[in-house]
């Protein structure tokens, strides 16, 4: 049950977007897609689940950025268990077909005792998204496709990279607010 000081995540997100002003104004009308998907991911993190990060090849730079910054020593919060799919299975790009994905999925499930979720960032049709799409609890920043638990963007947006960095900044602020009890991010 949220404390009296907590506000709900939808209102908190709107306030955070508006506080950023013009650079984040594009997100205000999309906040209804952002709020439930991100609240679900935050709840999983708060429940101690490991994030298994997957990006398409064009977003590898963002994967490295997230992995380098989510547990930055300047963060005044407990570390967040976050790992790249490529760290778990270095040959992930070479898997093909459902049977091989099943084997990798089983290995991850056994290793992490089903206490994880996938966070996929990239084009929806990329084969790297297939493993995440098999799980109802996955979190997506997906391009050019509507999908469950997905925040959808357009891959041809000329400002996409800037928007992704802005989204990560908001995600990080959301995570802090949820961890420190400033917002009720229960899904």
C-alpha cells in the first residue's frame, strides 16, 4: 500500500516529463504507453529480478550505455542486477530457429531460477527480439511494431537516438523514485 507521500506513477511521469520542458514534450502524448509498461518493469526490478538486456545491432551503443550507467558509482541506490544477453550467451547472434532459442531460454531459466525479465530495445522484426517475445513479463522499447508491454517508437525518426537517451534518463529517474518510495509504481 503506498504511503501518503507517494503519488501514482502516471502522475509522477507526467510531472517529470513536464519538468524537463521542450526536449521531452514529444513524450507527453505517449505517456499512456510509457506508464504501464515501465511501471511493470520497475515492479519487477523492485522485486529483485535481474534485467537481461537485449538490443538489435544498431542499438548496441545504447546497450553499452545502459550497462555502464545503471550502476554508476554516482548512483545513490542499491545496485540493479543487469546483464547483456551476449554476456550470458556470446553466440546469441548465431542462433537460428525455435529449438535453439528454446535451449538458450532453458539455460537462462535454470541459471536465474525464473527470477529475471528481458528488456529488448530495437526493431520488432529483428531475430534478437524473439526470445523476449516469448515471455509475458518482458519489457520493450520496440520500433515499428505494436507488442505487449511495449513502448513503441519509429525507427525512421531522425531524432531516435536522442529520444532513446531521454527515455533512459526518465527510466533512471523513475527507478530512483520507485526505489526511494516517492512514487507507487505497482502495476
